[in-house]
C-alpha cells in the first residue's frame, strides 16, 4: 500500500527544498508548494500558491497526509526604533498566521494518519535575546506557542515539533552572508565556528517528520551550531 504523501510548504528553495529532497530520496511521496519557484524533481506534484495571502489550494490536496512542514519565514533585522507596526504585522503574517492557516487546513488530513507529524520553524533568537530581532522573534515566539499547543491538543495521533535554526545559508539569509567577510563573521559567532547549511537543518526536519521520531512531540529543537546553549 502506498503511504499518504508529505506536504512541504515552501519547498522551492532553502530548507523546505532540502527536506523535500531528503524525503523523495527515501522513496516517499511528497507534494511541494511555493509561490513562484519550482519544487525539486521527483515530487508527486508541485502546487503554486501563496499560502499566506490565499491559503492552501485544498481541492488539490489528498484526503490524508503523513506529514506537513511549513517553511516560509522572514529575517527582517532592524533596531527597535526603526520597526514600524507594519513590519511587525508582515513578520506575523508570514511566520505565524501562515503556519496557523496551514495547520488548520491540514489538521483533518493529518489526523487520518496515526503517527503523522507537523513541523514548524522558529529561530534561535526566541530562546536567546539578540539585538535587532524584535519583530521576527515576537512572531516566532508565537510559532513556538502554537507548536506546543497543537502538540498537546493533537496527541496521541499527530506529533508537532519546531526547529529553531541559527543563521543558515539559504536565499532568505543571502543579505547576511553575501561576502566572505560576512560568512566568516557569522561562523565566528557560533561555538561550532560556522553558519548552518540547508543539509544541517533539513536532516533534522526529515527526521522529525518521519517515523524514527515517533516518540518526539512538543519539542523546540535548536539546530544552531551551539549558539543557544554554549559559550
Ligand atoms: N535561513 C536562516 O538563516 C534561518 C534562520 C532562522 C530561522 N529560519 C526559518 O527557517 C524557515 C525556512 O527558511 P529558509 O531560509 O529556507 O527560507 P527561504 O530560503 O526564503 O525559502 C522559503 C520557501 O518558502 C516559499 N514561500 C515563501 N513565502 C511563501 C508564501 N507566501 N506561499 C508559499 N510559499 C512561500 C519560497 O518560495 P517562493 O518565494 O517561490 O514562494 C521558498 O521556497 C523559515 O521559517 C525561516 O524563518 C531560517
């Protein structure tokens, strides 16, 4: 019997694409979503949709899902005095409201598959205060609360976890890593002396979505080069 597919929202590039590629390489069925970018080869289907503005195209989704990852997010770093309320609202929309809508839209489909999994994304800047992160940290703190609440509400059928990455080399972080000097400085700030790669985060993402993580729920897992815990 073919297993129900995994839905990776934001799989056109970056971490979401990395997760989708890993699941596909394991022979698992994967449906990918993004606005304009294309998903990786081997997906069952790639859906073009703006999940923040419009939500998921529910008529295109199967009745059951083995797992869902919500990967769209933002890094808009500014001194607090420069953050407009509109900036905060934009951060809340893509990070929190989008995740909330995706969870609501896929809840019944996940509940049809015992042991299924929802994966959301926070940031290291929630657990550790960092200057200039007020809008994204506020939004991602909401994602952590959402994640734990759903984990409690949906147990024992659906597991819900969250990854909190530190700076990772993806298109989202391009402006922070677009010179050798910035890459070196970013690495030097981490106890493990480098910034993250898509592979670092996607490996944890694919693990949390899959059956090997069958006894893990309600966790916020730092994949951060030691940033959140080590000096
Ligand atoms: N990279 C980092 O340093 C870092 C650090 C901490 C936390 N994170 C978090 O990790 C997660 C993944 O980040 P990433 O760096 O991989 O991001 P990314 O490089 O920007 O990739 C995001 C993906 O989501 C899609 N997307 C964005 N908005 C969308 C929308 N409204 N509807 C549908 N698809 C949308 C994008 O494709 P389209 O543009 O084609 O839609 C793309 O495929 C995010 O939640 C981010 O906040 C990242």
